[in-house]
């Protein structure tokens, strides 16, 4: 699934059953992955594996996209 990341939403730690690929199209985003903080910039891509605690904050006109996929989509059989 591909979706635009919401801006101006509260930052909250969470995790998923699937991979999340965060792509910064323009601007910056602040992330915390396993409580380690990062700042992403235009052109950066962040791959977050399933069951990994993370949060994302965008509080300006930056544009980011999420690509969400089940682990099975990334395995070879």
C-alpha cells in the first residue's frame, strides 16, 4: 500500500505487523526507531521492519510517503 504520510499529527510510538518504507519526497521528518532519534531529509528512505517500535513527526510542509508491505512480499520462495 502506498500513502502520503499525515502532517501535524501527534507523535506516538507504535509498531506494525508489516514493513514500513518511509520516503522523504521534500523537506524533513523526525523519527525515533527503537528510541534512537533520526532526522530524515529530502531523498532519504527509511526501512522499518515488522515489530519495531517507531514514531514519525512532520510539522511543516514536508512531504513523505509510506509504502507498507507484508513480510511475505519481501521473502523469496
